[in-house]
């Protein structure tokens, strides 16, 4: 990985932003305004409404009437989010592409900061950075980049396989149009991890860049996007994450040096994440019967995808906690101590992510 000093944007690139929308008409004006107000780039916006039952199409058409840079496609029948993404991305012609959900926002100077890195480094196919969460009003954004990080694609892919985590929130991604065209969009086989697979595949074709020290986007946290319970959500996420790795190595293995070793590293990493979630749940107290069933499936997933995990310290810890819970006994370590430890670990993980741009659990199986 190279960490270099940012360079100013020396051209005015064209950026096409696709805004898929389903029932988010009330969020559309703020989303589109965050795009149209971007400095230093020429933007166009394509809103693709997937047959929303609310007034999303009406709002989208009004926004298009108010600004010629906005276009609208309205589906008569709901086609699902993956088909909506791909249709929008195939219909725009900017030098760089962004997919931004209608409930999210771009931060000020986001596109100028990202395209500056892409313009100065033609080998980079995808740029990401830091996305801040918000509920009502987004906090002030950091807009002056501290540095750029650039990984050769194989190095970044290796790190993601080892950590088995997705360091990208999605709203902040800017991709070179040529890279997206080569990848042919999102994979409908992975409705919840298609973005992760796309990032992995991008790393097999190009270098990966990150803008450090700035906020590139805002992810809106609200009831409509918090629809999965914690442990079922983790099970679904890790199952699809493993599937994403399998598709990558099965179908793009000829683009991946040391594919066999990286596949094993990815399996090990996903198994570790599954056991970490299961252990932490018991450390917090007594799971309900329903939660315990899901946690058991996480442990089974770990063993299925990486059989040696059955004899690891993490698995032994999980089995011990299950045995104690079956006898009505709580965690060996007081919950208050566990909470303090978890906060410390989360803080270290957070600091590492902010510094390196790569997420993932601390430690290894």
C-alpha cells in the first residue's frame, strides 16, 4: 500500500450518479440536492423509481423539471433492487459512476475529493473513504483530505480475505466507468452482498484507492433500513459473504494470484467472525431460545466452511458458554467487565479502520 499526498483536481470530470428509489420519495430532495451541489465536477443524476407505492415518482419528476441535470426512469412493475441498480448504471455515461440510495447523502466536495485521486492515478478503478451515520441532520463534514491510500488490487483483495469483512459502506464509492463496464454490474445471486462481491471483483481488475481524513457520504439510519434482528442479520450477512468469496474464486479465479490460499484465508476469516458473534452474545448474558438457535447455526456455519474451527479456542469458549447457559449459569466473566473489554476492542478496531481503511475482527482463529 502506498500512502501519498493528495493532489488538487486539475480537470472537471463528469460524474453520473444513479439514485435507486423505493418508497423514499420524502428523502429524494435532500439526496439529489447533495449531488447537484457538488463542487469541482460536472454531475448528472438518474433517479430510477422501482414502482414505489408512495409519491416517489411524482417527487422525482418534479426534481427533473427543476434541473435539467436530473433524469427519471419509473418502473410500472417492481423489479427489485439489483435489477434497478444495473439498469441505472447501464443508462448513464459519465467518466465516473456513483450509486447512491435515495435515503443517503453525499458530503460536500465528496466527488471532487474522490475523482482527484482517480484522475491522478489511472490504475485505480474504485475509490472509497469514510461514511458518517446520521438520523435527522447530518453533522458538519471534514472536506480537506489528509492523504491518499492506494493498494494494488491483489494486496487489497488479500487483506479482505484475511479479515473477511466489508470496509465499504457503499454511499461513498466512486468507480471508474470502464471498471464498472468490465464487471457488468451487481450480481442478482447475492441480494444482500452484491456490493461486497463487486468490490472484490474490482480488485481483480484495478488498484483500489481511499481518501483519508474526510467524510465522503452520509448513511441515514432510520426504522425502514433497520429491519433485521441482530443475530439473524449476522447469520445472513456471513452466509452471503462466504458465498461472495466462493463466486469470486469460482468465476474470477484466473484473475486472482494465489487463489487457493486466499480462498482458505477467506473461509477462516468468515468462520472466525461467526464464532466471535456467537461468543459475544453469550458473554452479554442469557440469549432467548430463538436467539440461541441462531447462534448455534452461526457455530455450525463456522465449522461447515472451515472444519478446523471446531478445535479452536473460540469454539471451546462458545461450547463452554452454551453448557453453562443450559444449567442456568451466566457468563464466567462479569458482564460489566465484558462490556468494558468489548468497548476497548471496538475502539481499537475503529481506530485501525480509520487509519488503514480495512475493517475486520482483531485476532485470528
